[in-house]
C-alpha cells in the first residue's frame, strides 16, 4: 500500500478543525477533546505520516497487529501513545500491558483480574477505560449500564484505577441518547474520560460530552 502523507496531514488538519468547531459550538474548550488516530489495517508509514503532522495518540483494535507494527514506531518516536480500542482476550493481556499506554476495552471481571496481575508483575500501569454496552445489545461486549457500579467497585478492589468509560452505540440508532447516557454515567462515577465518537459521528459525540474521539477513516481513508 502506498501512503499519501500529504493527504493524511490534510485530513488531520480538517479533523482537528472540525473537533474545534464542534467544541466551540457546544461551548466547550477544544483542548478538552483528545483525538485518537485509529490506525488499524493501516501500514506503519501511515502512522509515521500522521506523527510527522503532529499526531501522537494512535488506536489499534488487535494486539497482534499492534505488536507487529508499533515496537519499531515506538522506538523511533517515543512520544507515541498507543491505545487498545478492540476486544482484549485474556491470553493477550500480558502483551497488551507491555505494549500499550492505555486500554479502552476493560469489559469483564476476568480481564480485570488478569490485567491487575500483569500490571503488578510488569510494573506497568496503562490507563484503563471500561467499555460500556450502552445500548444493552445482546451480542455486544461491555458492561451493562446497570452493572457498572458493581464492576467499578470490583476494579477498585483489585487496585485498578479506571480513568473513564468508552462506548460504541448500536448501529443504526440515533447515537445522541447513548452518548448522553455515557456522559451521565461518567459524571456519576467521577470519571474524566468519555471515549465516544468515530468518523461518522464525532461532532455529535463532542456535543454530547465526549472527551476522546476515535477516528480512523476520516484520517487515513477507507479500510
Ligand atoms: C475502527 C474503530 C474506530 C474508528 O472507526 P472509523 O469509522 O474508521 O473512524 C473507532 N473505535 C473503534 C472501537 C473501532 O474499532
């Protein structure tokens, strides 16, 4: 795959401008909103191009792919912050802890246990977000909203410091009620990070309280 670095830089500027405008229209400070550049399926050269254009936070959804792509990038650019935004199997938790600076998909007690063990063993403490199954979808990962208080208490008992919540609203639904519900949950539990909004809906998410948008297609093009 050939990488068009100029196009990535232009896309990055356009997305940053849209984030700032959405924040301003909602009466929010644009610096409250972090941009995660979702680089899944994109080659390392695309990450390097975004880095050269000033982007620092990158999101991958598979540990295996991140482990192939990012060690060399991190060696060349130690300021890169890598966040895992895809489902994490327990048997990949050790690698995720060693590689990632944050994990946005803490979604079950077994994983919380394994992460707590690995973080103690490796003396590495990636920031953790709890994934919430905000639409209570049968097939979807994530903690049900009603189960969140108990899950956060269990994480606390394990010594895990949860920084925020993340969600992906049900496909086809109006995302606004879901984004608003996630913001309310984060407020209730005094969690600063609300990771919500993708290429198709990040401005809506910002108007609904997002502090972290995860954008792939609008930066790197179609996958
Ligand atoms: C792929 C992905 C994104 C980015 O999606 P785009 O529509 O390409 O912006 C965001 N969040 C998660 C969890 C993803 O898997």
